[in-house]
C-alpha cells in the first residue's frame, strides 16, 4: 500500500459516516486517515463481530470491508449487514481472483478494490458511491413493463410489490428505464451508472444478472432487460406479461 499523501480534491459527502473493517492495523490506519482528511466520520473494526457491533451502534453511510477477516469473512459480514438494511459496501481483497470479486458483487457489494491499492483511488471510489446514493434534484417516477421506480424516494416496485434492490441495482434499473429501447455497451453502463471510465466489466454483467433475477418473470428468458449480442443490454418497453 502506498504511504499517505494529500487526499483528492473532490469534496466529500460532508458528515458521512464510513466504517472501515480490516484486520491489518496498517491498512486500517492509512485508509481511515485518508477518509478522515477527506471529511468523513470514520469508525474502525478489526473483525466481523466488531464490525456488526459498530454498525448496530452507529449505522454507517458506507462500509469499506476486507474480504479476508478472521473468524467471520467479509462476505458473511456483508450478508448480515444487508439483512438489517441497505448500505453501500466497497469490498477489499488481497487476491486478484475474479471469483472472489464476483462473490463480493453477488452478496451486494457495490464496488471492490484489490490490494495493494492507492488510498487516493479508494477515497474517490467512496465519493463516487456516496454521490450516487444521494442523487440531486427530484426526478419523476419511471414506469414501464410493470415496474415503477421512484428515484427521489429510491424505491422500486414490480406489479405493486416492492423490490429489494441494492444501491447499484437501483441505479442500473433507473438508468435503463430513463433510456428505453436504447442498447448500451457494458463500457457505457459502467461510465454512466458507476461513474468510472475504467474497471472490470464483469461488475456490469453480475449486476445485470442480479437485477434480472428480481425484475424478470423468468430470469433465464429475460423480456425486460435484453441482451443485444455483440453490443450489450437494452430495456425493452414492448415486453408484455411482466
């Protein structure tokens, strides 16, 4: 990990509480220092049970969560936190194995960073995730294919039944509903939904698969979020029966 130096110039979401969970004291100290200087309120925990206790005492606006923790790993911590309420999670992993990254996304992580990493980049990722959980303005309700999405309230429903979506799943669905009938590449979706000009495109693939599992009548034969072979994905407004 790089040594501390000036934090990025972008403004933090003032007063946002970030929980840093890592059993390596050096990593936790450096990450916490960068986030503190960027204007965040930072809590720290060295293992899973301590992280859950911290979250119960002061619910965080975002969690920076190490995958490899003693006793209870980051995946289980993420699952248990998700059971109590929505919270953005950025997963840290010391391994570059794609399976680990996909596992993190599957349990609801909104982003991941592979060690060793630049603390400056991590702060920017935190800013990006928090910024997208607090959209500006009051956009109107989006409706199509039996779906109803309220971006201001950050609530989504299918045929009147509320959907349990992660933050990124919600952002992805809202974006597709705002651009019905248009095909987007994974690169375009990563840029427009995640706000990144770089990154592992499997992030988009995993989120599309998870979202289909929640909005499609038959996820194996999607009618709303369709694959456009050789291009990417499209929300199909002409779909019926959904």
